[in-house]
């Protein structure tokens, strides 16, 4: 299924040119949000002509690229036939397929970057860009769920979880989802002016353009803004150490507090102890990984800080009413 059938107009000199590179099992929402914002800014009314903006889909070959949903998009051109672009937009997806990205893709990205094109990473597109080495020493926006993997794989890149998108000059990244719309609008405003750049928001039923420093809510994010510095700092540490949880004693020591003080303020603001909050954060992350990766339950239990899979399964069932295996099977069956 070709979701982006080309509708070109060669009569005009566009203000900005985009090329989309889709990685295996890419996520549809960031691609659709970004390209639809571009499409609306490209023409008057809703005619979809490529007048003020131009876009193409490129690939190492012309074989359809399946998304994480199974819906596929066929590239319009190969890398060998690429033209000149202002932005190369890499759309990432399921991390289990990161190794399936052909080497030619990385070569193309490095070449385009050397020619002056800016690179954009949507969703786990930041992982693909990091694989080129071009992100070393730079900041990159990632989803909080992917922090453990990103830090482990790319120790020379600075992960940013609390911004909708990050601009490092000629490389821009965003964690995906609807944040891709905001990043697209930011780019379109720069090249096409504010009125045209924001033209698509009404059609996309988006209330307003969000700045880079706004971000969607995460589990227990309210505790990071509760006004008590012990709770706020403790939750930030917990989020960074989902794979390696620690004792309340060590957590209190890091904060220059006592266990009694820490338990008291957590019960006051969260109605739970620090260990209960920490465990629930890990369980919610594990639930997300069950549905968004092909990792085994044993791997997920380890990656979310549980001593073994049986221990993990007991806590998971107590929290969500089903074992991890049953939870994954029933929900995946509904998606077929």
C-alpha cells in the first residue's frame, strides 16, 4: 500500500525541499504528521500541489518499506537518483529492526550531511542518526522509554527526554508521535513564514504549535513538579535507573536525606513509598516494552530491574491482572 503517492508540481521553485527515508518497521504517526503539515503549507486550500514545499520518499531500492503496523510505503526514488534537499527526514520505528537498516542508508546520510543538507530524526530516527557518528558530542531528543538502550548504545551522545524536539544546528531530532507535527511546523515557519508554516494546524485539528521545551506527560511526571525537592529529584533518579533500581537508603543518601524523611514526603505527595513508585515505573515501562519490542519476557524483566522473570511476572500480574505473557498474547491477537 503506497500511502504517499507522489503529486508533484515542477512549475515552481519551492521554499524548502524534504526527502523522507523510512527505516524498517517505522512508525506511521510521526511520518504522517510531519508530511501532512508540509503538504498543507505547500499549496493554497487543500490541493496538495508541491508549490511552496517539495517532498520525496527515498530508499536504497524501490521495495515497499513496511511500517510497524504492517502498512507499507514504496520509495519514489533510490539514493542514486536523489536530487538536492534542504532536509533529510529519517523516520525510525521498532528498535528490534535497527540492525536491518542497510549500510547504504548511513552512507547516504553522511553524504547528504556533507553536502549541506540538514538531518532530521523522528521517533527512533535518532538511533539511526547516532549510528552514523554524526551525533557524537551532540544532544538528541529521545523518548523516555528508549533511554536505557540509547545510553548503552551511544555513550558519546547526550540524550534529552524533556523536550519535544532538539535542534543541534544541522541535526534535529524529536521523540516521535505528535511532536513530529510541532517540529515540522517549526521548520516550515522558518522557511515559509509563520502564516503558511502554521496553515496545516487547523486542518490537522491541532490546537496550537508547541515549543521545543513542552513535552507530553510521563508516568509520575506530576511528582517531578510537586514542589518538594526531595520527591522531584528522587523521581528523576528513578527514571534514569529503571534498569538498576537501588535501595531507599542509597536513594536518600544521594539526596542528603534520611529514609524516614523520604518515606514521609512520598506518602504525602504520592500516597506510596519510594520503592512502590519506583517499582510501578518499572512495571509500566515493562508493559510498554511488551507491546513495542520483540524482547523476551526474561530480557524485559532484566532490562526493567527485576531479579528474575518469575519475580517480574508476579508483580506484573498483581499490577495489571495478567501475566506478562498473557498480556502480550491477548493484545497482539487483537491487532491481527
